[in-house]
C-alpha cells in the first residue's frame, strides 16, 4: 500500500508539473477543448486513484471538479472566469494535499468546502487568493526513488550492448594471440564477469513483472465493489509475465479503467444476478500471458455484457451520429461504438465511472504502444476484453536453430518439443502425396523444411535430422532444421516494415555474437508453407492415435485423486471435467454437495478437501442424474486394458488395472451413482396431493415425513401431473373425483377406524408406502 | 536557394542526397540476409548496438549492381528504423543550388520514383534522390 501511495504521489506531482503549462493556457483560453480535456483527465485520474488509496478529501475535491468539467465538456456550463478560477484553486489544493501526504504533515481542511462551493458559482474566489500556496508550511519530503525517462534507460541499454560487443572483440583478439599474457587474460575474465552482471541489472531496469500492475487490483476491486453494493470475486493469473517497464506504465490507467468499468457497468447487483439465474458473486478474471510475439492481458467478467442496442440509442440521443447510419452497422461495428468519445450507457453518473472517459482513452493509450484491444461480447453472460501488446522490447526466451549457415531464433513458448529423427523408430518422415509428413509417436504432423521455405537450401536434401515441433492456434507442425544450437534470452526489437512484410518474422535481435538474427513467427511460417489448421484436423489427430489395433479400445481418464492415488474412470461416463472453487462445496444434509450452474449435485470424494483453493470436478452423468467426483487434477487419456482385477469389497473402487508398469485403481461408476443418489431424489416423481382445510398444516408438519416416504408434496396438481396419493382430514367433505387413493387423517387417536391419527408416523408412512404399491386403502 | 547535399555514387552514377537525410556514412560489416524479403532488402547488419536494414540502392534504382564491392553505406533513419543505403562511394558535402527536374526528360521507372530535383555538380547535372523512396514497404511519403 505504501508503494502505491508513493507511486501515486510521484505520479500526481509529475502530472501537476506537466499540467501547469496547460492550466495557464486554459486560463488564457477557456474555450480550448484540448486543455480542458487534459485537466479533466488529471482530476479523473486523481479521483480514480483516491478511491482505492482511501484519500477521501482528495476524492471529494477531484469528484467535484470533475463534475463541473464534465458539465463544461457537454456544454451545460460555460467556462467563465469564476469557474476557471474555482477549478484551478482545486487543482492547486490537490497539489498541496499531495505534498502534505508525502511529508506526513497535517493540513487543515478549512476552506475546502468553500473551494467546492465556488465551483457552482455561489461563491467567487478572487484569482489571487489561490495562487499563493504555503511554501513555508509544506516542505517536500526527500524521495526514496528516482523517476527516469525510458529514453535514458534505452541509452543505457544500447551502451551496454556496445560494451558487450567490445568485450567480445577483445576476447577474440586475445584468442588469436599465440602467446597471451595470463595477466591480461585474468583481467578480461574479470571484465567479462562485471559486464555480464551489469547487463543483467540494466536489463532488469527495463523489465518488470506484470504483478506490479496486478497487485493493486484486489484492493481496488474490493473497494469499488463495496461502494457499488456488489460482491465480486477476482482471480488473477499470470502475474509473473514480464513486460517492459514503459508498457507497464502505459497499461496502468487502461487497466484500472477497464476493471472499474467491468464492476460498474458489467457485473450486476446481487438482486439482478439472482433474477438472471446467476450466482450472486460476480466474477472477474484478469490474466496475462505471452502468446507468440504478443503479451495478452485478458479481462473476463460474467456480468451483463454490452447492450449494443442501448449504445446505439445513446449515441442517437447524444446526436453524435445519425440513427440511419448506426442502424446499418454490423453487430461488431456496433460493439466498437463503445470506443466513441463521450459515451456512457450508465443512466446515472457515479463516483466510480460513467463519465465517458474510459474506453476511448483506453484505446488511445493502448494503440500508442502499438497494441490493440478486442472485445468478445456475450449479452447477458459477460464480456471479455483482450488487450494485445507487442512483445517488442520484451525479453523472450528463444531456441536458436541453424539452417545452412544462418541462424534463426524460435520463440520457446511456441515450441512443444524437439526430436531427433535418428532416435529409434519414434519419429518417421513420409510423403503424403507430395506433402512431407512427420509421424512422432503416432501423431501425424505437417512438416516443412525451414531452409526450403526460406529459400536457403540449395540442394534438395531429404536427410532430415532434427525436428522442432511447434504449436500454433488450431494445431501443430514440425519444422526441419539443420541444427539446434542454443537457448538464449534475447531482447527482441521491432523489425522494419520491409522485413515484416515477409510475414514470417516476429522481430529481430542482436545477440552477443554481434550478428543480427531474425525471430521466426511460427504462425506466419505455417501460413507461408500453406498449412491450414482447423478443429477437424485436431480431432483427426486423436483418432489416429487411438486406432492402433483392431480391438476397439475403451478410453479412460487418468487422474490424480485427492488422496494422492492415481485412478482412472471410463471416458464415456464423463460429462465433463471442470475446475471449481472450493467454496462451492458444502457439507449439507449429511453429504458433500457442489453448487454449480445454479443447482446442486451430490459430490463424491476420496480424500480431504482441506488446504485446497481449487479442485477439479469430474461430472458424471447416467442420462438422468448427475453426480460429481472431486479430483486434484486430470492427468491423461489412456486406453483401458481388457483385464481388471476386481476389488475385494464393493466400494468406490471397482478394481485394479495395469497401465504400463503401474497399478491403477478404476472407479466403480455404478457404485458411485448407487451411493450418491438420494432415494428421495430418485423417486420424486410420485406426487402427494394435500387437500382440505388443513392443507397448510400438512405442508408444514407432514412434508418432511411424506418426502421421506418418497413423495413430493403439492397443494394443487399442475397440468399433466398425476398424484399417487391424496391426503385429507377425516372431517373434510369427501370429494367426488379423487385423482388418487385417499389417505384420511384424524385429529384424535380414537377417530374413525379407517382414518390415521395424524401423529401416528409409523402408520402414515406405512399407508403412503402402500399407496406406491397400489395397495392403498 | 542553396541546400547542403552529399554527393554519392550509386550504380555508377553520381547522385545527390539531401544532407538532412544523412545521419552518417559508414562501412558495413557482415550482412545477414533476410529470406523471403523484397530483393531491395540486402539484409541486416549490426552497427554498434543497433541493427540496420541494408538496402541495395542499385536494385532499387533498377541499375546493374557492382557485385559485393559496395560496402559503404549512408545511414538514414526513417519512421524510427535505421536504414543503410549501399553506395559505391561518397565524394563530399557541399551547398548546391536546387533546380527543378529538367522538363521533358524521360527517366526510367526506378529513377522516376526517387528523383526530386536536379543540382549541378562540377559542371555536370546530378539527380537529387529521396532515400525514403528507395525503401520498400513504407507508407507513401507524407
């Protein structure tokens, strides 16, 4: 929190310095829209940061200023001199408070109400009262960090690279020397060590874990959700992805805007969520991952999504666009309307968001760093926002491969494995028609020779030795290379357009050797080779793997159970496997139950659930009923052998099978269903109709008893429903058309002989059970 | 009006390059080819810690290339990327008077796209070339 505060102070101070020019310019020309926007963004940012740093005074001031500036932006108010003065007074006051926070001094809040009052014109501030802050009372605290321009870091980095190259040159000269001086060699050794260390440090100055961005989110989500009266659980993935420091800075504002928007506009209130059949707790997942030559930051919420019709209506109301023009847009284009400046679908402005600063600014910020933003909207079910930022300037781990006498870097992340063809039998290369195909452990992959695609191989040489298998979206393919040389962390820089135009490179780099090297774009390379991957192809892959022999094999899921044992369950019994949060599982009504998809299913487990945050659930289905089985994780799909040694006692384990050299227990799905499904649940079809004057008493008192006997209690029959038994009191007027056998209850023990005393539980149960077997009285 | 120009030789002809386009003139070391790239791109070279894109100026102008002899290059930054334009030699930098292209002269396609004006160098006319026009894959000059 302290770090965040420091950062906020440094940032605000810096923006204020930069803004001082704008302020003067705005004062001189209040009609200037650009200046107005700059000041507006400043107070908006301050407001946003204050929200989660808990600085109520600053928040109040900035919120008030934002209100007025927003009104000016929409033309509701004219930026006359008193208004400009009042806004500037607030900006100055923000600066003073920030300095006071930094130096830990108290600053009286007298006059702040006056400042806010001045905004609506009720009080006027003379233009000279605010320009003089109190230089004597507020002294700047000494700063513990220095903010550097990225340009300086860049220069440091390139100086570093020069140093490495000079070192290499020196080492080469020394090697050529037939009789080197050992002292000089020792000095060079020391130099090399220092240079390597320096290089690491300098590299690190530019890189930062994205955690620096994500760490502020939990608090922000908690506070924002609380202020909106919503409950939202946040999960963060991939916080250790490294990103260029500059990009992290650039992502900070967009990130908080998007998260706030998701909470405010996306996720509904608990009541709305209940009505929509969702769990009350909204979910927001923020994840970062590296994909090929990009870093992707994704925000997924399960809120209401974007109502594009509403967007269109808003824009028409604003008069920003003509209705006819908007009607002609495709759904996708309509979705893009959220990036229109000054738009909000929120009906009222809150302190969280809803002023139309947001998506347009977000997109501008992201495009500034060469990124793009994508929306995937599912109305009513949520919104996914994916921000793609280029990998350039990021350091990525690569494998260096050699083709002919040239080297190329392949992103390590794309590589599934590297295999040698000579390894006995595991890898085969065939031709399918004229297309080369590599078969690696029964998996058929399209093959390309890197030298051929790049036009480097002169003689057509079929003697492939090393295959690099890379995964691209939709499939995988093999690249034949001459050699795999090294494994290097490289600083990737953007390549000029003439090089990018080839479509097969993702960037370039200058490794220690001093010779530039190109980074291969695996997806682009597949395109260049004409490979087309579709889902069908991937499915064929699986089939090809399964049909080794004539006997149809039964595939099964091998998984790690909660008690640490490895077990299998036939794939055919599985509906699906999915992760669930541990708090969706409760021990209620004598057994474990899992709340999922708005319902409840019984859950079987072997082993404890303690100390786990998330587990996986195998959902088993027999056509009518569903049960869950909790596991630690799914491991693999295996083929079941025919032989199984049966277990000695009936239980969750049917027997033991041998897979390879391992003894693996097989789940007894039949036993699980028999054990888990409530008798009551399974026989709920039988209806018990309660009638007469005491129907209310029966519903309250008798219901548990009757339900235990396997009935569902209803007070009236719906269309198509047939009752299996009817309950009535003995003094109720007898009905002519009884839909089912009647069980009459008496208030007294000595009532009519065919009536059952209403507290005689045994007899009642007996009578009800008899009704099921059609032998009812 | 006079401006500063660097006189260089490309494909055996003298050309003038506006001095404000020239960052430096260097000798290029090993060039790493870029397979599948436009033939005008000779490859990449390391210039201290930077990677420059080496442009075969003679190919870009549609002239016969003098083999691998051309090692000297004019470095020019375009849109944030440094480019090295191979030249066979450079003479000097001097101020020349800029004249419009002689009307009626039919230039070949290669030259037409790069020549902007004419200067007179030691009594002979030389074309002023825009280095930007030699680089493939750029958006049209703004």
